[in-house]
C-alpha cells in the first residue's frame, strides 16, 4: 500500500510541475483574490444541495437492506468523502460501509453493496456529461477511451449482478464444489447473500429510474457549480463547456493519485481549459479555486459530521 501511495505522490508532483510551469505565482495570487463572492456563495449552496441529493439516492439504494432516511445517512456519506480526501485508494468508501454497518446494525457487506450500486449509477450520470458535451465539442482520444472503459466496466458489473442473482443456487453449488474449508464456504455464502440482497434494486425499474434521475440531477449540479465558479473569476465559460471540464476532472480522480487528488486535478483541469482556448493563468486560477473550495468545504462538513457522530480523526482513520 505504501508503494502505491508513493507512486500517487510522485505522480502528483509531476502533474503539479506541468500545471504550474511558466505561471507567475504573483499573477496567480492576484487573480484569485479578485473573485466575485456572489457566484462563489451560490455555487457552494448548490454544492451542498448536491450532497443532500447523494444522501437521498443512497437512501433509495439501501432500502432493500433497511429503510434509512437521507438525513440519517448524510453525515456518514460526508465522512466517506472526507476520508477520501485524507486517505489514499478511495478508502473512504470502505470506511463509509463500516460506519453505516456499525450505526444502523446492518451487514457491512450489504452496506458496501449499496455503495457499489451508487458508484455504478454515479458512472451512468457521469457518462451522460460526456454524451452531452460530445454533442458540442470533440473530445481527445484519451477521454473517449476513458468513457468507453468506464461504460464497459459498468455494463460488466451490472451483468455480473444479474447473473449471480438469477443463478444464485448454481453459484452456491459452484462454491460447494470448490472444496473450500467449511468455515470459508459458509462465510462466502453468507457474504454473497447479503451482497445480492443489498443490490436487488438493480432489478426493479422503479428504483433504477429514481437512482438514474437523481444521478443526472447530481451531475447537472456539478456542472453548474463549475460554471458558477468560472463566472466568479470572469471566465466566460459556456454552460456546455462546463460539462466538458467536468468530464476531464472526473477522469482525473480515477487514476492513481495522492490523497485529495492534488496535482492530477490541477493538471487535468488546466489541460481541459486549454483545449477550450482558455489562457493558462485564467484557467489554472479557476481550477485552484474549484479544488480549494471543494476540499475546504468537505473538510468543514467532515469535522461537523465527526462531531455529530461522536468521532475524531483517530476513530475515523482506524476504521480503515
């Protein structure tokens, strides 16, 4: 794990070098302090709405396991995002499953299954930004390949869920024939049962429709957030261009990286804006503002959520 963490940190350093190469820090600082506060405040309010909608979607997806309100799930969801910012390898998803299982007395495997479903619907909503923006702008080949890989992975996972669910008895027979030790055999069946139960929503059209609709709304908010932040710095980004930028930033957080996506986020964002013929200084100013406000915002919400749940940083990271 440490080896991969150092790889992420090294990659962050390289990306930061190329993102800031030739940029005057004095000019960069002057650009940042001249932001208009109105669009920034509106963007942050909208961003908070997005997190509430994420909690609503998680409430929908975890319903087969237990009926839990979005308000109750909200602090746990925020803590997962907060942990992703301070820990490598998106460990926040596993911490979120652990905290959810502990708080609501449900299987951690079932909780993780609902989170995996959430990631699938997130990817579907995210890919819609690619399809929307591709109607207006040509994407570089590496972005097109990323979209195909992401879409293929989602299709593979959905097909896997459906196959295991439909052929659950056959899967158990296969486990029995594998000659695993009795304890492992029983444990694997137990985990599989919880996982299948937690992902049963994927076969119910009503829940799929709700999750897809919420995902599209969430990513629309993400794109609008970028649009408002650009306006705060007098960067007249077209609304459709904000979704081009959104896709590039989304792809940047899927590769090996340092905690918080530092470096990769700045490089991918400034590169995307350069493809839209935005001057590097102006583009990097917006990307730094976006990344900084997001990181600070999640940190504030994370500490508030820890206070509400009676946790501290040691408790949170030890859950890893």
